[in-house]
């Protein structure tokens, strides 16, 4: 039985190591704001995978969203199937594009804080990330030391 458990542990370890989250960040929110965006780069060293959901204790729900241009009008909508992460490739979640939406925030996000997020992938399983909270109007975060 112990041998089987060790085999299962080693068989699942490579999948977890295939996905890496870099430069995870979010903006500070104004008092009373109920939503916030989350951004990051997901690097995939293995086979194609899919980010299917996310959760965080700072929000009632975390949704996967994308901005689209509909005849010159920018719209935001939830991505029901998740984000495809190409084999040996990367996906960047950024303002104005694909991003996470922290819905019904329990408290404002404050500059300098860190937001824990659990990302669920189809193949890699759950991956924990820590999002650095930048300034209220930040358009990006400095790219030093934010690997997960």
C-alpha cells in the first residue's frame, strides 16, 4: 500500500511542476468597491492545460473574465470554459485582456498587501499564488521577485 502511495505521489509531481505563475498582481480598490481585477503570467513547461477556476478568501467568488471589442465598444464577460494554456507556452492575464475578477470583495484591497489565490488547472490541479497589491491606478507591477 505504501508503495502505491509513493507511486501516485511521484506520478502527480511532474504535472504540478509544469505550471508556474509569475508576476501575480492586483490594484488597490477604493473603499466600498466590490470588485477587483487580478493579473499574472502563467507559464506552462508541459502539455497543454487549462485554467478552469480560481478562488480567494478575499472575495465571495473569483471569475475568469476577458475584455472584448464589440463594434468599438469595450465589453467584459466571463469565460465559461476557462483559459487554454498552450503546451510549452504562456498566457498573460493583463488589464484590457484576459484577467481574474474578484467578485464581492470582503474588504478593500490595500496597496502593499498580498492576496492569496488558488488556481485550479485541468491537468496540473491546484496551484497557490500570491498577488501583490499595487496602487489604485497601477497599470502594471514591477517585475522583481513575484514568482510563485
